[in-house]
């Protein structure tokens, strides 16, 4: 159909799924392909949706690289992460896209933690706390703080954030269980109705 921007979006989602499955090499391949298509059709992606997906591709590529750096302890992957974080800049904050903004900030925190800039990571986390949405983001927030405080030897605060992380994890699981139960009951009711 010649709709290259939608194709770039589809390829982004494939790359995103590979990040979620921790297959970082395939993720980077797909996200690079998506970014290249967007860059080849730059004049066409003034529409906010396409600009958002383009910037998501940048930040998830950065995320894949920092996760590879953490897994291998190789600085070159952290350096690549920084390149893509810088390209994304403040897009999500300017657009008020707070869920994506948190994803971006958490990637920055992982990078700062990797290079040992723990006080900057703590400040960045405290700056974005007011934009956290839902139990899952709160859980990850406290998990990161627990990790950082443990790294700097502040075990009291590390333990406090570990407890908070656990509370949000339980809350998230309870909500997920309730939703699954409600979905199952709805499915049963629909099935019973169809059989009538």
C-alpha cells in the first residue's frame, strides 16, 4: 500500500515485544528498522501518533541497550543507550504523555545506575514520582530505589523501598486476579447466554 509509517509502527511493536521477551538483539534489529523507516519519511510524521511511536522506538532501543549493558557489564552498550536517550530528549514530557515519560525516565535511571551516578538517579526518580501511574510503575519505582540505596550502602532506605515494592507487587497481583476472575465470569455468562 506504500504506507511506510504504519509499517514502521508495526515493526516497532515487533521490536517492543522482543524487549519484553528479553531478546535484545532481535529487538534492536527491529527497532533500528523502524527508526530508519521513520527517518526516511521524516517530513510525513508530523502527526502526533507517528512522532510518539518514533520516540518510543528510540527509548525502547535505549532500554534494550542498557539491559544488555547490565547483563554483560559492557560499557559500549551503555554508551549506545545514551545515544538513543539523547535523541528522544524531552518529547514525552513536552507532550504530557506521562506513562511514556516514566518509561523514558526509568531507562535514564538504569543508565545512571550503571555508570555509578546514584545521587543523580535518586534525584531523577524523585522528580518523576508525581507522574507515576498504577501499581506496576510504583513497584518498579521502589525496586529501583531499593537497588540504588543498597548500592550506596544505605540498607535502611533500601529495605523500606523493598517493603513498598512488595506492597505494590501484591496489590498489582490482587488487581490482576480480580480482573481475570471478572473476565472469566463474563465469559461464562456469555457462553451460557449463547447456549440458550
